C-alpha cells in the first residue's frame, strides 16, 4: 500500500512535526510528509522543516488575510496531493468552509483533556485551575475550536514538585508519543464511527 501523504500545518517551533517526521523516517509510521505549511514568515519550525529536507509553504495570514491564506493552503493541499491535514501547533482557527472541504481529514493535537481547557493557554489554565490530572487530546477538527470527535487521549498527572514549565515539558513528551501512534491508527483506517464516538479496532 502506498503511504498516505500528510500536510503538516504549524505556527511555532514544530516539535510535534519533528517527532512525526522522525517516526516516518524510522519506519514506525507509514506516511509521507507532502509539505509543511506555516501561517507566518519566521515560524521556527519552518527552518527545521527545511533542514529536514521537507517541502515548505508559507501562507502569511498577516499579509493575505484569512480567506486568501486559507485558499492558498487548500491549493497547496490539492497540489501536493495530501490526503490528511495534520495540525501541529497551528495557531489559527480554520473557517467552516475550509473544514467542510476537508471534512474528517483534519487532525489536531491539544495539550489538555478536552473538553476541559480548550483554546490557547490550555496548560497554564489547567495549572491555575489546580487540576490533579491533565493531559493531551488528539481529535478531528470540526467548525468549533478544539471540539471535533476525540481519537485519543493520554492523562498527565500533576506531580507534587511540578512547576508550569516542568508540566509543559512532560505534556510535550506525551504529545510526541501520542500523535504519531494515533496518526498510524487513523491512516490505517482503524477508527470506527458512531455519532461523535470514534473507537479504535484491531483490524481495519
Ligand atoms: C503543542 O502543545 C500542541 O498541543 C499545541 O501547540 C503546541 C505546539 O508545539 N496545539 P510544537 O510547535 O509542536 O512544539
């Protein structure tokens, strides 16, 4: 079977992108990175992507505005024949029309146990709230922020000697392990669908 082609959308340092790229390189995830896109010039992850030899696309929201930037992103997805869009720290809310165009084919990772603490600053909000367990969620993207069907979650307990920085670091470690495993299941067609529920089955 031909590996699925994925488009990675980033805004920041791209550590999740790098983790996914490493698992593709070592053969644990059968996929091809069609391209890496950023919403702004100077996203550090774009430099990393170039170093990794990945095709890159910058669709500057600041210069183009959301509508044109999204059209450029959609065009890149079609042009590079990507079947999946993998958001990895992409700090823009995708419009309903973009989401509908790629329905059930956009995945996101979020640093909390959704539906708790959606939006940016999730780690800080969980910390300030004083929860004893937080975590990571991988979900399909729908037209609402951090709301689509959940594919996978992993819990991260808050430890006695934690600091916000230490918690953040542990959450990122969990992200780097959860995302590629979940993508593997998704690309292999292992999820069944009942309403919002997505269940993983052993044999597709
Ligand atoms: C991660 O915490 C992810 O859950 C959130 O944005 C962050 C991206 O980090 N959506 P990185 O750019 O992959 O290092």
